[in-house]
């Protein structure tokens, strides 16, 4: 791998990432497992379950193993993938569990603690059709399938645009609420919209989370910031070659 290498800005298939995956863990960001709808402004966040199945089969065939966000930082974390889902959509339970099991992979789903069993109301102002989020029983099914959960706040706000006390409560209370409800440690956090600053990051650390992820693309290695680790958005489309990004391992933290 040299400085002239390039990577797509989104993840569609493994081939362009093969070299970069030798430098650390590849974290993938999924949202809905749903065939993209023409009337959905956020269809770029949808991957059909059949494509998800092909993407995971390819990762397994390439020799990657799926790990938790905390395990992405090991000294030799290459050949590892962190499979993440944002928002806790119900179609992830139906669309992902069988595929994850087939490949012996685990994934983490970042839940919006006050929206379980409701819909993605935070996307409504964009004209996005509402989609059901997992309810408490469905989250239990997800956990029973040996999958894990993290926190994605209480209500999915832009954490840097609300009063600090409110942002702090969104971070602290989501952890406590999910821990009380499901009886598992909530150790991983996901910033809504990838938005954070030093104060917000500090709240996440103070609350006792072990990692947090944003939405910037990059490879996770031992030097990466545990409280803003990068991810590639998994896409239903192959990105155009013009959009590819220069890959310089030392800068891709
Ligand atoms: Zn989200």
C-alpha cells in the first residue's frame, strides 16, 4: 500500500479495501436492511437484505472475522471487521440475524433508547417515510441471537446543537435506560449524525463508554481515537471512481 492508493468513500464490495484492511480493522455502518425506495430521501442508507448477505459472505470468504468495537483496536487488528447498525430498525432483526449466524459474525446495533417500538421520527423533517424500530421484545430477540447493542442517545438529537445539560442526559441516560431494560453492559456509543465536539466526547468518556463511533470514513487501528472511530457507510451502489479518496495509512485513523 502506498500513498497513491485510493479507497471508495463508501463500502460496496471488498476488493478495493483489501490492501487497507491489512492496516487495521474495517468498520462498516449499516442502517436499514431494506431494498432502497425511490420515494426515500435517505435511500442511500438502505441496503437490501440479499446484498447484505452477499457483502458478508464476501468478507468471510476473504478471511475476515467480526469483532466488537473494543476489539478493533488490538495491535494486529487487520482482517477484522466491525459490523455496526445505527438506529435499531426492526428490518435489521429480520434481515440480518440469519446472515450473521451463517457467517459466524456478530454485529452491534446502536439503539435510540426512548424510541424503542416507535419510528425514526427524527428523519421525518426530511420527508423520509417512517420505518419501525425494534421494540423491547425484538431487542431481546437480537440479544438472544448473540448480537450486541450500544447507545445512540435517547432521542437522536444533534448533540452539538442542544443545551449541554440536555446533551449530557442524552448520553448518560441512554446508557442507564438500556442497561436497566436489558441487563447487559452498554459500553459503546454512536454520535447521531456523527456530530460531536470535545465537550460531547468528554461526556461519553465520563459516562463510562469504552468506544464511540462517528461517520467519517477510515480504517481503525491501534492509534485510532476510541471515542470517534471511523466507519465506511455500506452502500447499495458501487461508488463512482471519481469520488475515491486517497489512502495514506498513517493519516487514516
Ligand atoms: Zn442515527
